[in-house]
């Protein structure tokens, strides 16, 4: 049997697990809950089978086999026919392989990470249903089918982000993600309906032919087609967290960390990139749309890199990093470099999954010290010095950090450099902005690494604080205020130890005794007696295994995009993979880049990355951050340049970055409060005006009826008297009107 004929089974494999767990909880709940840890095995097994199918399809496409499309009719009418099916081409062969490999590692990781959670089975059900929806989306053959799975992915993300719905922050985060994505999904639906009105079909082949026929005519249909294409792009803006609909992504980190690794690094946010790549043969005929895509990508990559600079939550820092990297992919699609965009999608997925799972291991290791408190065990201000406690996590996290910074030969170096190189041919301004954001990426990623693993374990000092304020730093890392509630002798001991370390390791000569050894001895005795019984712990083997696998992928996956020269032909494995077998799905124009020019651009990008790393080491390295984080610069008499520099950083970067660029505040005061005010006005008009008139008419009728009721006494003589009185009054009025008209 042809392997293409069995491709429909790929999304149904994880779906069967979700159905089985749901039926088990419904029919035999006790036995299902008692064997809950056993359900991870069929999840992993069926996803592995799906991965093997996906790998086989990818090999077929690399070998040059033609695309395959299978359709069956679902709804048939006189003038309407809706077909469902699946499409296997180079684009839809790379995405299932990416989704299944990441999903398998995430489930293995989650088996231990979520083992003590009461909602373990619910978590597996949501996860399997999400994987099935995502696999169905990337193999869809028309826009209606894509929209169907698009909404299922949104529902699953809502359920997974709000998995711990008893926490108000998580419940609010999933609602925010749901509402923001509904804005984009409404635009996507309008775009789909508009294209159906024009062409009468939703198949990709027909859409691309319509674009080829109508766009050059510059008529009404051309303008309407441009509007519909813009609406389709609105849907991808929300799903891939592009500006201005990016606000849901940082709050989505309130879900479990494995969900952050799967949904918000490799799959859900990649759905928007996938859809733009799928519709690129349509968009490429509309220069306005291509310019819009590249502009949104540039704004997003710069904004995400800026907002990540001063975040203290480790997962939020990685979330803004994801937003920035998605901007790079959107920029590449906007300039027509689809292969570079998909290459970066692949390398970023593995690197960011490694970083998110590594952050989960870090959070897990901090729980013995601070308990389960996201405000503390995700706060990088309270971390530091974790290298000796969790060395394997540190090594894998370091590889992921270097990859995202763009250091060769790791994965993201090859893909990001290709995007930067192609952007110079499109717009030097965009290339300069993207290069600057690459330097910021190296800075904030190494900042995350240094704050987490370098220096000392700062949570001990926070525990020593005697004030009611649970935060050790009253403002931020950049603030001028002294730490609250810390003993003066403890600060003196910290300062003397720092001076000793600086003089011995940097200046090359040991400091004289002068009684400081006693202070250091008292300092170490204090921690040995108080806190050395509780230390961060390394994660279990089931959590470390995915980290090691992703480390290998991060190290070697970039080789698929390396350009080789065979005779006069320059090619790569990725280019052979993504080259369509027919001209049905035309990818963006990918001009050949000279090797000398490529390596020249590579040297500049590596220099930018190293500059960002060096600046992060200066500001957050062991010695300087030792004084900076404890705010001892003022007590040591440091003035002038350092203080002015810190003031500028705090004013320009901290208040902008830490407050998310004030975009959430703007949306709250304009959209949220505006809609709420309009709602209150509508309620007032409905209650006081519409209901008020109706209720007052009814009330007036009630009082009239009550008054007339007391006029009836049951006596016929009274009724005759009132009747004659009414008739007399009526006759008098009629007589006077007749006299008046007669005189006129």
C-alpha cells in the first residue's frame, strides 16, 4: 500500500488516546484513575507511530516524489460542495515531523513533572487532543478544514493555559488568550468567506489561480481580493503573537511549563507561520500584503527583544523571546524567503523547547526552597548559583541559550543568519533593525542564564528578610533602594566577601586579613546552620532525558540548512526538502547567495552576538552583579559614570520593558474600559429608557384600573347617574363645537 494513502491516520492516532481516556473516566473512573500513570505509554507509543509516518513522508518528499492530495465529499448541494481531505507536500511533511518529535519529548517530560497533580489524566487528554488538532491543521487541504482545526487548536490552548483554573491569574490568562485570538479568528473567517464569494471554491489551487487572474487587472475584484487577503493575515497575527495582538502570549505562561514548551514554542504559535507559508503563493501576487507581513515582522521582533530585557519571570522572558523569533520568521516570509522562515521555525522550535523544559527543571529545583509559588520559584531575582546543584540542566540550558543567541555551530545560528542575509537584499533598514534585535537577543538570553546559574543563591537572603514584604528587592534589579530588613552585619559580610573575591580573582593579589576572615567564617556558619539543609535538587531522569535529546537536536539540526556546492549547483538538504515537485505551490523567491558574501555577513552577525554576550557579562557577571544586585554601589562610594548609566537604563529600559511597553495599559484604558463604559451606557439605556417606558405604561394602567375599581359600588342608580353625566358632558361639548362652527 502507498504510504500516502495511510497519511490520514497521523492526526487520528493521538485523538484515539484522548477518546480512550475520556471514555475510561466516564465508564470506569476508579480503574482509570488508579492506572493514570500507565496512560502516558499509549500517548508516547501512538505519537511515535505518527512520527515514523511523518518521517517516511518527509523522506519521500526529499527524494522528489510528487505531492499527494486525497479528497472526499462531505456536503453536496446544487451550487455548493464541501470536501474534506489531506494534502501531502513539502510544507505539510515538515510540520508533522516537527510536532510529533516535540510532543513525544514533552509527554515524557510531563510524566514526572505533572505526576503529583490531581488533573494528570485531564492534562494528557487535553495534550493529546491538541496534538491531534495541530496535526489535522497542517495536513488540511482547504481553508474550511484549516479553520475547523484552527478553532480546535484555540479551544485546546484555552483549556491548557487555564489548566490550573483555580488560580485567578491562570483563569484570567486563558480568557485573555481566548478573546485575543477570537479577534484574529473573526478576521480569518471573513477572509475565507470573501474568497468563497469571489471564487466559489476554497481549494488552494483555485485560490492561487484566482489571484493570478484578478490581481493584474487592478479592478474592483483586485481591491476586494487584497482586503480578503489582509483579513486572512489578521488571523495569523493573533495566532503567532504578532504586534498588536501579541499581548496574550506572556500571560499564557501561567499554564504548566510543558505546555509552554509545546504550544508556545513549537506548535500553536507556529500555526500562523505555517498558514502564511501555505498562502504565500497567493500573497506573493499582492505587494501590499508582502510589505505588511515584513513590516509586522520587523516591529514584532524588535518589540519582543525590547520587552524581554528586564523581565524577572524566567518564563515570561522566554515568552517574549518567542515573540521576537516569530517576528524573524514573519519578516522572512514577507521578503519572500520562505525556506529561511521554515528553517528558523524548525531550529527555533527545538531550541526553545529545550529552554522551556530547562526552565521547568529550574522551577522544579527551586520548589524545596520556596514551595510551589510561581511568584518566587520563577523569579530570577531569587535564583543564582544553581550550577553546582543542577549541572545537567545548566549544561543543556547553556546550549539552548547559545543557540538562540546565534553562536555557531548551533541550530539557530544557521537559520537566523540566512534571514539576516536575505533581509539585506530586501531592505537595509529592516536588516539593520533585525541585526540590532539579534544583539538584544544575545544580551537578554545571556542575562537569563547569568541571573539563574551564576553568582550566589539569592533566595537565602530573601528568606533572611524580617519584613512583611516578601520581595527581597523593593523595586527591581535596577533600583537604588537598599534591601529591606537585611541585617547590617550580614551586608558587611557580603561586601567583605565580594571585595575579597574581586581582589583575589581579578586583581591577582589576596587581601589582608584585618579581621575579615572571622566575618567570612561567621557568614558561612550562619548559612550552614540555617539553610544548608535545603538545596535545589536536580530533576529526575525522565525530565533530563528530553533535555539531552533536545540538546542533540539543537546541536545538529542546523546541518540541514548548510549550503553545499556540487559542481556549479549550490544546494542544501532543506532546499531539496522544501522545493515543490510541481508548480502548484509556488514558494517565495529564494535567490542564491554567494558563499563569500554569506560568510562575510556571518562574521558581522557573530560579532553582534558576541557584543551582546559581553555586555550581559559586564552587567550580570559574578563580580559586578554581586554588587549591583545587592545595591552596594552607593555604600562603596561609587558615583559618576556607573550611577548615570544605571539611571539611564532604569528610565529608558526598565519602565518601558517591565511594563510591557505600556501596551497592556493602553488596551485596558481604551478597549477594555471603553467597551465596559459602552456596556454600562447600553444597560442604562435598556433599563431606564426602554424598560422604563414599558414599565411606566403598565404602572399607569394599573393605577387607572385601581381608581376605576373604587368607582363601582354595585348600585344601578349610581351607574345610571354616571352614564347620564357622561352623555350630558358629551352633548354639551358637541353643542358648543356646533355653535362655534356656525358663527365662523
